[in-house]
């Protein structure tokens, strides 16, 4: 009887060994999975730092920015041109600038394009009175209140800032008006320089430590004394030239000390 009891005890013990082995293997597998997940988390944290300094600093540097200009709000012509902007940053978010821009109407004297103004003139219909801006030059200030970073697919981090610009200067305007008595009106050149102001909003995308991509929307404002053919008293009008700019900015010196 005693021998039977010991034999039964040995059999039960042997049956329990596989169960214990499976539990141990399961715990080891869970531990290995936790280790792998922890390693993956460490790799991701290595790629994306929780706290990063600025990739790009502007204070004490000069920006030289050539840009392409596209006229946006003139229904009677299509203006294209270019602008050169020179800016010095006295603070990280504040700079003083000077710029010069030149635009031309690509529809003028071009048989490929028939602008609404050309159509009206050829059919001897009324043409709205307006001056045509040819160039502008001015200076002012830029304020950059926003600096940010955007992550794409946890791999690429793009640094950018947004800015507001305010400038004052002169605009060169082309305009032909009429003068004299009603029965003896004479057309003459009444263009020239006008005082102008401009306000703009834009964005910089930092490509490396000395190169940026720039976008800006600018409204160039000046007043015109218009002299229509059939209105001897004339009209004073505020002209708004809204233009879009896209270009690059080169920064000098090309290197800077990083902020921690």
C-alpha cells in the first residue's frame, strides 16, 4: 500500500513539471517582449528629442532675400517682377529692412495676351481710371512673433517662423490723364513717384543654418490723383496693389552659436 502511494506521488510530480515549464517560458517571453518594446522606445527617443534648441538663429545676422513677385488683384493686367530685400536682425524676433521691387505688365504690347483693358480700348469702351505701379522702394521693420517646429512621420522636423512687415517709401507709377477745358481736353503723362506704405504677412521655412524659403503676401498702398477724360474735377483714389512673393533668404554670417 505504501509503495503504491509513493508511486502515485511520483507520477503526479512528473505531470506537474511541463505545466511549470510552460509558465516559466511564458514569463520569459513576456519579459523579452517588454525588453524589445523598451529598446524600440529608446530608439524613437534618440531620434526625437523631448527638448530641442533652435535650429536657426537670426539675431546679429543679415538676410539677403531675392523674391519673385506675382500681382494678385489687378483684373486689367498681369504683373510679374522681382524684389530684393536686405534685412538686419537686432533681436531674434525683430529686424529692420530695406527693399526694392520692380514689376511689369506681361499683357502690355503682347499679341499672345488680350487683357480686359486692351479689349475695352480697342472697342472704344470706358476704361477704369488707375495708375500702374512700375517699381517701389522703401524700408521698415519686421516682427516675427511665432517660431515653431513640425514633425513629419517622426523622421523629419521642419523649423519655421511667421512674420509681419511694415514698410514706408516711394512707388513709381505710370499714368496718363487728361487736363484742360471740357471741350479741349489734352492727354498727358501724369505718372511719377508717390508716397507708399506696405503691410505684409509671411513665413520662413529654415532649410539649413544659412538658407530659408520665404513666402509673403504684401499690400502696397498709395494715393493717386486721377484725371479722367470726361471728369475735369478729377478723382483722388487709394490704390491697393496686392502681390505674392516667393523666394529664398541667405544669411550672413553663415554660422552662429547655438542656444541651449
